[in-house]
């Protein structure tokens, strides 16, 4: 939930620099104002791979889990191969949003990012290879 003080700080930074970051839930959301304040872009890193992005995680990006089907927010992904990261993105109009709608959008996006992060982390384990190490005789 966004408190009034955080919201004012966010808006002030957007007016000043057209980009700001806010932490909501377990997500750090980057907010960009584009096209002379006509559009808004939200992004959040939802997967941090160690030294690679497993096949099972990549496959998740082609599927739509129930939590994503239940939300009307249209999002997309980018895969950063160099840093082994996946980000969730939203791009939409800003002109029709009032303060309450803007706050709701931020909270909905951060909640969706949290859900995707958990979902991808669960599937990350599918590619682990378990190695049995026999116990040495005592």
C-alpha cells in the first residue's frame, strides 16, 4: 500500500526527472513518464538468474498462469541475457488516470510482479540436477 508521503515523493521525482523508483510489496518498480506525460511505463525485475536462465523459467514466459489470467493488466517481458534477468513491463496511457487510479495501477502492477517472481522461482527448481553423494564408510 502506498502512503501519501511516498506518493508525493514519487510524483515530485517524476515531474523533475521523468523517472522514479518505488518499492511496493517485494517489488522495486521503476516508473517512467513518456511522450510529454501522455504515457506511463512500469517495470520490475522478476527473475534473477545466477549464471543462466533455465529452460523451465523461459517456458513460463510463454504460458499464462491463473493469477495472470485473472488480472486485466496487459504486461510484457524482457529477457536480459547479459545479466540473467527477466523484467515485467506495463505501458499505458496516463491522461485518463486520476490519483486513485494511478495508485491502484502501481499496486496492481507490483502485486502482479510479486506473483510472477514467486512463480518463476518455483519453476527455477525444475532444472536442478540432484546428485547423490554416497556416504563414506565409517
